[in-house]
């Protein structure tokens, strides 16, 4: 397994407030895998992120810099960042928020869809439910979650 890789990169704009950087190395040569390599990233020696390096059709694979990371860094598209990438070999598990467990479990199709979701999709759902401040909003989001999962759909922001 390679040592952590450190390099400087320029934040590139996305359609949202998030950014990305190119990963200018060969994934298969480094990690034995050509796409969706799980990694731990340290941005500017101070903000940590757990994600994946993905090929998205460009010359190089890309590494997402989520909105919360961009905000914590105080940076914007066009700014330079120091990127440290370490291969993440831990199993990724994202559980349903407690408020949603029984509701999803009671609908087999919803449970099957949840079980098939990637950790990043699960995290997005969990964060969406838990970021609601009012219990009634959380409950409404759980109802929406169950309906979407039962139809085999992912939530779109």
C-alpha cells in the first residue's frame, strides 16, 4: 500500500458550492483499482474528509471537496490547496438514524433499497434527516425517505 500522497492542487468549481481537485496519479497502479478508490483526505493540513477518488470523464480522476470542507478551509474555486491522500481500507458503515430504523424496516422494498445504497448515499440521507431541527420536520423527512426508498429512488438535492 502506498504511503500518503501529498500534492498541491487548484480547487475547481462544480455546479454547487462544492469543489473538486484532480488526482494526477494512476489509480490502478497505486491502489489496484481503476475507480471509486476509498480515501482519507487531509486538506491544508487541517480539515479531514472521508470519500472516494472517482473517474468522471476527464483526463484525471477527481476528488470532491464538499461544501462543508470548502467553508472550513475558507477557500473558493481557483484557490490552491495542499492535499494529502491516504488509502482508506476500513469498512464504511453508515447506519440509519434511530428515528428512521423502524419506519424503513416495516417496508421491505425500502429496506432493500437502503441496504443496496452506497455509504455516501446513506450518509446524505442520514444527514438530511438529522439536520432538521424540529422533530416534526425529522418525521416528515423519514416519511419521504421511506417513500423514495420503497420506489427504489435516491434523494436528489
